[in-house]
């Protein structure tokens, strides 16, 4: 299959690209490298440096005979969205709409959208949340993700474009940047490895649902199945406090550096945990990587990366 992955030079997108290549697909990466990295794109994939807002996007998709667009390109910071909601909407709402419009004009069959289970619900009323949970985002980022979902579902009803929406919780793993919506694992790991004090916003008792990036990549492969449609959570279904996460990382890294506490950031929810029952039932996906194993792989990858940075 010919697949375009927007944001394929980023953290999650690059793992998705690798999984698609392993499954035997041809992959075109479309990325403006605003936070992504050229080196994350495997040589077997083709990289075109382009903003997803570009009016030429449709011609590009047509030229490569793209059948499926996997849309990961976005500005991914909740706090940036609170500070600059117009910028966030330009990237995440208008950018997504341009992707769908380009896909429609280029005759693309399916769009897979990376959305966010951690932000579209706002403060959850039920634990874990199912995909039908009420939607009351607390941040412009959550609103933009929801708008991107709704436009895609509308394109599906209007034009028959197949729509698969994957709502991730907090994804972590190798190559995660420290700027992200859910970069807490990467940020803590980076600081602890450098012997610096990590910062916890709020009291650290906020709860998150951490899911390993390799498992997310597998969900994106299953999202190609003919019967995949609509909205699916990709999550661990388990909650962990940020304090407990820090303890796990301190043990793994072998350090006792204590955190500094700073005021809670606006737009962030208190407790987030999502059920993956639908995707398990319909597509046979489940999170296979236990947290200690995923964290150990992440720490090892960060150590390698930081070692390389010191050498070069
Ligand atoms: N990290 C998480 O826990 C998480 C959770 C839920 C959803 N998501 C979603 O997953 C996707 C990937 O996030 P990530 O954590 O890998 O972040 P990332 O910043 O590593 O990846 C985003 C990629 O998109 C590219 N990009 C950004 N804006 C672009 C534009 N306008 N045109 C072209 N390329 C652009 C960046 O250069 C980068 O390579 C995003 O849509 C994000 O909202 C992430």
C-alpha cells in the first residue's frame, strides 16, 4: 500500500513509519521538521519537507498515488495552545482540514488521525473513559484535536473518505522530545540523566495513563484493516501518578535527586485514564509493553543518545 505519514519525522510518527515499512508498505513522510528530525526517517522511506498547510499537498499525494494518509503532524504542546490558541488552531485545525481536503482531491481512500484521549474529555467523569465519554476539553489543544476529529468524520459522511481516529493517552518511548504534550517521561529522564532536578507542576498526584510508543505503532498498522472505522482509544487502561512515575525513573537511573514543585499549569487535567476495550475487541490490539520494560528501553535509548551527543 502507498501510505503518507504526516509528522513522520517526529517521535510517534517515526515509529509508525518503521512499523509500516516492516509490514511491507511504501511510505512517504511529509514533515516540516519544526520539531521532527531528519535522522528519524528511515532511508527506505521518502521524506518531503513540507508544511501540511501547503496548497500543493494534494498534488504531492496524487503524484505518489497515496491510498492512505496517516496524519500525525501537529503542534503537540498543551501549554503552547493555552498561550497561543490561534497558532495552535492554524497548525492543528486548519492544517488537518488541508490534509483532508488534499486527500479528497487526490482520491485517497482512508485517513488515520492521531488524536488525544488525554485532552478531548477535559476532567473525566468516568474512570476509565470509553470513547462515548462526554467531551469538554480544558485546553485549546483539546478543542483543536476534537475539531480535527469532527472534520474528518464529516468528510467521511460527505465524501465517503474512510476515517479512523486513534485517541492516544500519554505516549512515551525512545525519540520523544522534551517539548511535548505528554513529554513528562522524556523530560524527567533527560534531567535525571544529566543530574538535574526535575520539575513537577502541581502536587504530582495528577494521574496519567502511559502507553509505549511501539504499541502505538502496532495500533497504526491495525488501523489499516478494512473493517477499522471510527474512534478507538490506544491506552494502557492503568493510572499512575506523576510522583510514582518519577520514583520508577529514579530507581531505573539509580539517582535520588528530588523534584522541585512548581504551580499547576492551566489546561492540564487532574486524572486521565482510558479503556482500550473497543480496539481490543474489534482490531485485536492491546498494550503489550509493561511500564517497567518500556521505561527501561526509554532510559537506555536516552543514555545512548546523550552519549552520542557527548562524543560528537
Ligand atoms: N505524545 C503524546 O503522548 C501524544 C498523545 C496524544 C496524541 N498525540 C498526537 O500524536 C502526534 C505526534 O505527536 P508527537 O508526540 O510524536 O510529537 P512530535 O512533535 O515529535 O511530532 C510532530 C511532528 O509533526 C511535524 N509537524 C508539526 N507541524 C507540522 C506541520 N504544520 N506540517 C508538517 N509537519 C509538521 C513536526 O516536525 C514533528 O516531526 C500529534 O498529532 C499529537 O497531537 C501525541
